[in-house]
């Protein structure tokens, strides 16, 4: 599916382990209460949202510019299942 020039990946196209295993995420931008992170899988770069309200609800609300993808598994899984994972 195409949305505003981006391809949206359906949950049948990728498996979570492809994003998580031995991988990192990189902060891209912040807009409207959402942090957007990128993750590279193979030759493709994907983008997924991380809501600020989720981060504020944690004991130590910290986001790094680059971090292990495993720490973002919850958000990557949610993006895959809700079809909000973008190929950029």
C-alpha cells in the first residue's frame, strides 16, 4: 500500500526477528508527540513510530539517537501488525 509517497508494509511481508536480530535503530525525527525511528533490514530502510506518552510512562524515560533494535521490539511489532511500518 502507498501512503504519501511511502510504501506501507503489511504484516505478512516481514517477520519481527528480521528487524530485531543483531540490529540497531536510529532516531529520525519528532513530530506531534511521536518519535520516528529507522531500522535497516537487508537493502531496505524502514520507519516506525514511538509515542512520547509511552516513553513518559516508563521509570527512566530515555531515548538514544542509536540503540539496539531489541529495545524497540514492542514498537516494531506494533508497527508491523497495524500496517504503520513505512519503507523509506
